């Protein structure tokens, strides 16, 4: 059985997110609309 879950997150310090990604050697986050399970989202962070 499938479940649809809605989550909400707030990025309060984008510079800290960028710094953490750099420190962990992860790709820099990109703030852009993205699609998840045929639902379009905007103003959220998604990996490059």
C-alpha cells in the first residue's frame, strides 16, 4: 500500500547549508523548483 506524505522544511541559514555541503564534500545545493511523484514544488532546495 502506498502512502502520500507531506513535509515542510525551512532553511533558515542557507550559507550554513552550503558550508556543510562543502565540508562533507557534497554537491552544492541548488534552490530551484523540482518534481516529486508528479507533484511540482517550488522554492525548495534540491541537489544538483
